C-alpha cells in the first residue's frame, strides 16, 4: 500500500490533518489503535479558540459546530471570596467557542467517512520506520494481517502515549517536563450549567471549574489528590464538595443530577524538542502536554495541524520541501507560550501544600492580575489564543 502522508492516530489532530489534506488532493491514510466508539468515549476539552474554529470551517466540517457551539465573550475567576469577570471581547475583541472535543471528533469522523478516504481502526502494532533515512513507511497489523504503508511523510498524531515519539532515537530528542502534585476529577451531567460562562475557582480546599457542553449539559472539575480513586467519589460527594468550593452566591444556583461520566486526569506539562525527525512530524499531544487549566491542549494540537498542513501543501503541491524544515521551530515558539500560560494559570488557581510565603505570592498575583487592565488583558489575550504563524 502507498500514500503521500501516513497519519498515526485518529484523535482530533489526525482527523483534522487528514481532512484538510484530503480537501486539497493530498492522499493520506489514517491508522488508529482503538475503535471509533472508544475514541468518542473520551471526554476531554471544551473550549475552542478562533484559530481552531477557522480551521474547522476551512476543513468544511463546521456546520454542526456553527449551529450548536456557544460563543463566550468572558469568564469568571473567583478567589478570596470575590469574583472577577475577564471580559475577553472588550479586552481583545475576540471570544471563544464552547464546543466539546467529542463533538469536534464526531464531526471529523463523519466527514472522513463521507470522503471515502481510508482509516484503519483497531490497527495493532503500528510502527513507523525509515523516517531518518528518506525511506518512510509504517507497518501495522489489521484484522490479523501484517500490512506495510509506504509514504512520503509520517504525521505522528498519536497522543502522549503513542508510538511515534517513542520511535525516535533517544539521542535525537529532548524532553522537558513538570508533573503536578494533584489531578482533576471531572463530572459530566445532563443538568443546566450553573452560569452562562465558565467559572474558575481557587478555594483553600482546592481548585474547582464550572464548564458546560450545551445549555442542558454541564462539565465540572475538582482538584483532587493523585491518591484518589474515582469509585470513592459518589455523585453526592462530588456535588457537596463542589458546592463547598464555590463562592456562596454561585453555589446557590447549582443544579445537581446523576453523572454521565466521571474520571480523574493527572496534570502534566511536557514538551519534546524538536518536533520533526527527518520525514516524521510529531503533532499535538504526541509532542506536548499542558495542564488543562488554560484550555490549551486541543487548541495547541490545532495550531500544529495548521502549520504542518500548510508546509505539506507547499512541499507536495508547490515543490517547496524547504517549508517543512521550519515546522518544528514555528510550532515550538507557540507551544512554549501556551505551556507558560497553562503552567501559570495552574499555579494561580490551584491550592498547593505551600509555605506561607508561596501562598502570599499567589494571593498577590491573583490581586494584581485582576485589578489592573494590563493584568486582565494578559489573561484574556492568552485565553482567546495567540495568533497562528504561517510558514512562508
Ligand atoms: P489524542 O486525542 O490523544 O489522540 C491520539 C490518538 O492516537 C491513538 N493512538 C494510536 N494509534 C495507532 N497506534 C498507536 N500506537 C497509537 N497510540 C495512540 C489514540 O488512540 C488516539 O485516538 O491526541 P491529539 O489528537 O493530539 O489531541 C489532543 C487533545 O486530545 C488533547 O490535547 C486534549 O484533550 C487535552 N485535554 C484537555 N485539553 C483541553 O484543552 N481541555 C481539557 O479539558 C482537557 N481535558 C485532556 C483532558 C487530555 C486528557 N488525557 C490525555 C488523558 C482530559 C484528559 C483525560
Ligand atoms: C472543559 O469544559 O472540559 C474545560 C473547559 C476549560 C478548561 C478545561 C476544561 O480550562
């Protein structure tokens, strides 16, 4: 089997890249380890920057998103008993779209199916080869049959635990990492959201986040210890703890109900450098992870896709293979800014077993950033998303 671009992973990165390439006539094959149902069952991000919204439109998959996405002009930060609205629209002229990663993935899967372009789900033993010596190919097993996919380029869109990054010789890659001493316990429920906009809360008992998927579906998170087990959190215990952490006037509006999903995610910052190894490109979570506090994970995956898509177009349609040489440098500049913001939002809003000095510094940061226009603008412009950089 032969294609121009072999894409490993059918998460949002792989599907979006595949769709964009397909639309401009670049042949590609997607290999995914899981079933489509498994991929759709993962409840993850919920906030889309305008860059991702635009890319969904460019990929021709925005009809459902344009109809059902909720445009948010601001969000609330609550700490020390007070609420501060970050008016993104007034401060930056931009807003974000609340639309779940599950829906983004479903829309992209439907488009892939309609296009007839190949995706191999339940592909086992996927392994990239030859990307450092100009003979890229991917081997895998499908329905018990060993297969080889010859290609010009390999896009490693296979997430943090994928095979692509692990296939790079150790001496060629450098990792930067920070692991946080807590996780997020998430709950999804068919209850109306507590507020029209997202509310991020710092409380001495820990961080809490009130988010949503639609006017009738809410998503809530609680900072929890890494030793916690989901089965120890009954719905009642979750709702009681959430209400305790929220400012009183907001807590009074909480509508509770049975959970549809509950899970714990560890928090991590991680970057692999570089993101290009010969003919192999790492994209999205395969190359970097952010703690979810800044809502940047999915959005960073999207900006990588944008850069790689334009560079591959240049290389395969216009004979500009030189553009691919800039992929890593362009992506990493934006990645590190999102890493910085996600780390900073995490330190601003979580409760650490800190020394009293650290706690006072956190309070001063909370006061400073919410009491000056400059501080609020800094938060807003990072939250709505820094600009994408084109490859020229
Ligand atoms: P994904 O979504 O992990 O998709 C990778 C795909 O590759 C497949 N795969 C393989 N396929 C073939 N062979 C192999 N050897 C393979 N190994 C893996 C996987 O099955 C999967 O389908 O990466 P992608 O596409 O780069 O997308 C990135 C986003 O999913 C990610 O950044 C965000 O979801 C991160 N994230 C969150 N981001 C936010 O902005 N807000 C959030 O609230 C938020 N919550 C989360 C999250 C990530 C989580 N993870 C990774 C555990 C909550 C969780 C639990
Ligand atoms: C979500 O709705 O899942 C969500 C929203 C904002 C975040 C993280 C997660 O910062």
